[in-house]
């Protein structure tokens, strides 16, 4: 079966949407947050633990899997789902973003990108065709068009050239992907922080009729207000019967304010990355559990949380594990942060269903505090 979006309702209080995304590996309730499993593993988490915190879809990075272990090996294993023993939906990004953020010696041409592996320095390349073929081989339910995410800040002319090339690349990805196909290829809108370029990119890509659209080139260091301005400029140009995915966004405030603006899908390494240095997202805001003040605090990380870590262990114990470099400590903080965001999105969906997401947002910020984002 192909990937299909079902719009269930729009929140009467905001522009938020309640939906369901049907994929070959199951249904995703939207708006949704996707935990990131960069190298075919959400660091420290088993598939069973991800399911127990109700993760409905995870993301894996094409760049990393292309470099190691290689898409041919994953295909030989029966595809990414089989390889990592995850039978729910997977989304892979196209690799473009990681090439620009991880590899040395990058050369961008109309053809694609030449770069050196950040692992062994091998000279490699990715093109719209090869990035699509790699993702076809990995077998994710949703794959992304090969794009360039311009740096921030960047000259208008550079962003213009880059965005126009990304639109040409998107067409080449569609050609390489072929139809009909169980895998859905999503287009990625670029345009930097320029409203005219964002609009043109959205018009270019919607004329190609993708089954879903991502907003890329955001959450790249720009002020939050600018991200929302670009989001508002673009999102109403995208078809309402297709999913909208804001890439690289995953702080609680941005998930709320992005959902309010009509975003259906989010991904970010933030919750898992900060968990690994002992920083927790809690109903009372961020907390750094390694702080001395938690030495003999025998309460849960978050009294309002029902995750495995909060039901079974204390701040003092988790602080001890982190200070002692015990792996279990980072697993517990990761379980908590992922549960926090996945659960937040469940509350967002309930609030949309009851037409009260604006009220829910204000109440959440009251407790969480805007300082933490
Ligand atoms: N913040 C971002 C995170 C990302 N993973 C991506 C991406 O994968 N592609 N393109 C993008 O523009 C982009 C932006
Ligand atoms: Zn918890």
C-alpha cells in the first residue's frame, strides 16, 4: 500500500491539524515527533523500549548508512526494518544535510555533491539519483528528496541559486524513484530566510505533486521568530491533503508552536543528545540531573511523568549513574526525554481534538517556561 495522509480535523482555536498517516508499516497519528536513529539505532534504545513509549515512527540518516555499513548490505539483510528489527514506519533523510554538516571537502555541482567520508576520508559522491536509489535500497516507508540546506546566514544570491538547484534535483529524484511505489518520496522546500525564495520553492515543488512535503533549511541557527515567519510564509502554499514535515525541530516549545501553525511531523536529535549529558525535559522545565542539588533527591525525574525511568528510579540514583559514567544512566535519561516528547504530542492531539490547543500551549509554557527551548 502507498503512504496516504488522512486529515481528521482542524483545531477551531488554532491552525493545528489532527491526522493519520497510513504507511506500509503502520499508521502514524499526527502531529507526531520522530525519534532519530542516525545509524539504524536510536542510541541506547531497543525497539521494544521505543514501542513501550509509543514511538510510532523513527528516522534514520542515509548519509551515515551509505558510509557504514553501506546500503547494499542493508538491502542484503532484507532492508532497514529487518536489519534493525523495527517493524513500524521508518523515514530516511536524503543525506544532503549530513554531507554539508559532517563531511570535509564538499564540492557542489549541478550533478550532485562530492565529499570525503568523515569516517575514513574516502572520496564519495551523492546525486539526486544515487540518494534516491540508496533510500530505495534501505526500504524506508518515507524517503526524502536530495536537497541542499543552505547555511545560515547566507547571501541572497547563493540561496537563490541553491534553492533553484534543489527544485531541479527534486524533479530528478522523482524520475529516479519511479511510480507506483510503496515508498513515498517527500519533497523539501528550501529558500533560506527569504519569503520570495520560499514561495517559489513551494510552488516549484507542489507543481511536482509529491505525496508529502518537508520544510527544510530551518532550525539551522536562525532566531525562532524567523523560523516561524518562514513557516507561515510557506505552509499555506502546501496542499492540505498532504503531510507537512518540519525538519530538525524538537524542543517542546517549537513542537507546540509548529503544530499550532499546521505542521504534522517533526524530528530532532535534541531529546536524545541532551539526555546523554544528563539534561532532562520535565513538566517544570529543563533540569540537569548531575547538579549537586539532586545528590540526595529520592524523587522521580519528573513527578508528572509515567515513563519507566520515573516510575522506577530516583534523581539521586540517575545522578549517581551519570557521574559514574554508567551506561544505564544515559538509557534512563533517553527513555525519559523521548517519552516526554512523544507524550507531549499525544497531549497536543487530544487538545486539537477538543479545540483547545492554544489554551494547552499557554498552560504548558506557564509551567515549562519559555526560557527553556
Ligand atoms: N534543520 C534541518 C534538518 C535536517 N535533517 C534537514 C535535512 O535532512 N534536509 N534538508 C534540510 O534542510 C534539513 C534541515
Ligand atoms: Zn519520565
